[in-house]
C-alpha cells in the first residue's frame, strides 16, 4: 500500500503539471472505486482552475477555485500516471488540462477513493477530524507521544499504526523508525521510556523525510506519477529483511506478526 512518502511524492509530481491549470475535461471511466465517484465530480471540476495541491495523512488534495477539494486515496495499488501514451483498462479517472496535459488515476484493485469536499470544512471532514499530527509537522512532539501512549497496553508498533496517534504512518516506516530508535516493537506503548520517546520522534521525522527525498519505496504496484521508481526500499534496515544480517549487531533480522501485520526488527538492537 502506498504510504505517506509515496503520497507526498505523488502530490509533488501532480503539482508540477496541475497547479494553476484549468481542467478542460474530466472523465470517470467506471462508476466507482472502493465507493462511487461523487455524482457532481464532472460538473464541479470541468472548467475549474487548480489553486494548489496538498496532502493529509495518506490522502492527496487537489484544491480548485470553486471552493471544493478533490480528495484522493490510492488504496492498495493506485497511482497517477502523467501523459500516458494510451489509457489502460485500470485507468478509471482521467483529467485533461487546458494546456493539453493528461493525468490518469490507475487503480487495478480499486481500493482507492475519490471524494469532493468543501474546502472550508476540510479539517472537519470525517476522515480527517480524528487524525493525529503529521509526522513532519510541529504537532509531533515527545509531549504529544507521552500523553497519547500513557497507559496503553498494546504494543508500540500497533499503537503507532493508529492514525489518531500520528497521521499517515504505515507498516514500512513504523518498522524502520522503531529500529532507528532502538525500541522493541513488542514493548507495551505505555511502557516506552522518556529517553526512548526522545529518540523516536526524530527517528520518525528522519525516516519520513529520507523516504520522500528518495521518491518513496517501490513495492509491487507503486511508481511515481512520471513512471520513475522510488528507491527508499534500497535503504531498508529491517523491513522485509527476515534472516538477513542487521547493519548494527550483525545478528539476524526477525519477523513476527502483530495485529495481522508483519513486523521486522533486530532482537539484539531493539529493547
């Protein structure tokens, strides 16, 4: 599943083509993805000018001058393609700009979504209302984590995947951040020490920033909108490296299952 760095990379790629452009045509090539396309999508977006793009958690935002924001989620396999040579069977939403550029939302598994939300109430939209702070924003502090984790008996790995704690973190980057901070993913969240939390906050920020700089991680279906691959996967310390040597302890990386998700970690380094 595309995670926060992949969505941020996608948004930056789309901005280079869409920002300031008028949408000349928009076409839905099927009725739905995970849920139906908004019934007024074509009417609202046709002729609108894109005033900016952004991201919240794992959602991409396309703001237009009609007081609306197109909110997209890439689901399990979604990605935008810029100026595709020809449209494919899984290109389910197509946007053409006044300058002749074309963007196609490709989603083979159709777990993604597209919504229209009034821009002025975007923060209160149900999918956003309960989200925690952004990993790179000012709201992610040791104090925030100390309060959010207090008394929590679930593992720190599982709690960090809760979008109400930190918005946008997914399995890959939680595994990597916990390794960098030297925290055992099995430890109860409420039992993580203050010194460990002081290591965790910068570890999360560094991992996310490095992944964005590298263009994300190419796993299965994900690629950047220009078709280039993300290369952060070549820097993984633990993720998907079961049995391989840890770069620090040189012991084997272990894999366990927590909450139905695989977790990779170094038993020697993470305590």
